[in-house]
C-alpha cells in the first residue's frame, strides 16, 4: 500500500501528506479526504480517506485499491484527480471531485455516490456535471461547496483565464442542486447554469 504519511517531530506519529484536503463529519466520526498520489509513477490517480473520532488520532488510509477509495478506471476522467468533497443527501453520500488536470481545457467536475462515507463509490452517469460543455469556459473545476441553510448549495470554482491562457485563473460561482431522477433512482446533482457568474471585486 502506498504511504500517505511522512516522519513527524512527534514521537510515535507521522504527518498525513494529502493535497486538497477536506473533512466531512457525520455521527461522531471525522472523515479526511484528499488527493492520493497512487505512487510516484502514477500521480493524482484517486482519493484516500482517513477517519478520526477527535481530529487528533487518525486511522487509514482505508481504501481497498492501494489505499484509494476512488481510483482511475472506477471514476469519471483519466488523470489529475483533485479536490474531493463529500456531502450527504437523503441517506446517500456524494463525492464531488475534479479531474483531467487543471491545465486541460476539459478539466471538469464529476461525482460518485455511496451508502457509506468509506465507499465503495459508484460513478455517476451524469459526470461531468460541470464542464466547458455546459459552462462555456475552459478549465472548470477545483471547487468548494457552500451550504446555506439545509438545501441551498453553491459551488465556487475556477476557470481558465481565456481560451488560450490558463492563468491567472478566474473565480466563479454557481448554484448546484439535487433533482429527482425520472426513473425514481438516486437523485441527480446538477448545475444551474443560469446562476453562473464570475466573482468581481471593487476597484479602489
């Protein structure tokens, strides 16, 4: 199994080394997700999760695929798996993630579902649900979810600066929401493209 820990100054402990870390809390357990390397020859190939009862002592990684809970081949995309986040909806867990490398015009956001925060995760046929296909901008992804109240969800993310330049990346925000599947299955996660906008600041 690939190690996601490095030596620490504290005796008997190691520092977890994950990029894009995020913590999801549910029923007395904290779940730390992050981008796992998959090994030096296979960077950015999936996500790992550690668990803790107190934010101090962590166990893991728990993934069955070399420490990964979601890996390339079982998920939307082919490379550059980054920025995972987990939310809960109707007793189901949604793992939202960006994929295909941020420098790629087709950098996009997909999701997978599970009945447990530990997986196994099932790739959504709706992925990607945020991409240049519906947003109309290159390099959409690497976002963060803002929950307002119990139901209102916003997703803040970046796009490329232009059709020909990646950086400096522009910051955008839009509403995302759950909608009923017409076949009565798992609720779908969709982007409300009418709410997409770039975040502007005042000029002083």
